């Protein structure tokens, strides 16, 4: 699958088959996340791979939108080490880029995933901080369940040319361009 196809066909997957994810695939997915862009190349991201079914079930109880964790074989907790950053306000953007890179790579490799948001909700962050035994300088950002999809999601129409502007917000894209 090429990059453009992966971008256009990736969807959130919330149902997984019970088979485990091959560690080699996990390695490749994490490698993609490590190659994401970051402000000033600060690369604050850190990752916790969670594959203990009991821990996943407990985490599902701590978040109102995380029931998918009860049936996925593995989840990746995306975090940021926030000490001594040159651009301290940009770690959430950096982690968002890493999270999406991770999810896109998973899709390209035939895996499914979904993004469970943590940051900036302090209660959700605190639950994951405690469960993963994160040190104080590490902030949890998102939790990404991964696995072999047990569902196919429809391809929604996401073409909204009216959302695209040209030079200024007042000028619609496509009006007068060659």
C-alpha cells in the first residue's frame, strides 16, 4: 500500500480478532512513530507497549471511551518526556504527529487501531500515569489499541471543497486557479 492510499483508507478500528500482533510488526509501527516530525527535532515522545490482558481490561474501566481495550491484544501508550525541552509548549503536537504516524503505519501493515485521547483531560492522564507507573516528568498523551481488524469500516465521503480557501479565508479554493 502506498502512502496516499494509506492516508485515504485508514479508519478507526474498534473490534479486533483475538490473535496476537507479531512483535516484528510492533517494531515497525513503533519505528514509524519514532520518525515523526517534532518541533526543533526535540523528539519528546516515549512509548509504553501494553499487552497484559488484565492491565488492558483495567484501563478500559478508567476511561469512558476505552471499552475497545477489553478485546484488543496490545495497546501503545504515547507519552512525552517534558524535561529540558527546547520547545516545551509543542510536545502535544509532537506526540500527535507520532500517534498518527504510528496509526498510519499500523494500517499500512494490515493492522487496525484507534486513538483514545488522554491529554489534556487531567483525570484520564492521571489514571494512565498511575497504571503505567510513569515518572513525574513523563506526560501521557494518547492510548492506541492495535490488532488485526475484526471489522471493516465504510469509506465515508470526506470531500468538502468548501473547507479549502485560497490565499485568504474569503477566497474559496478552485475559483480562478488553473
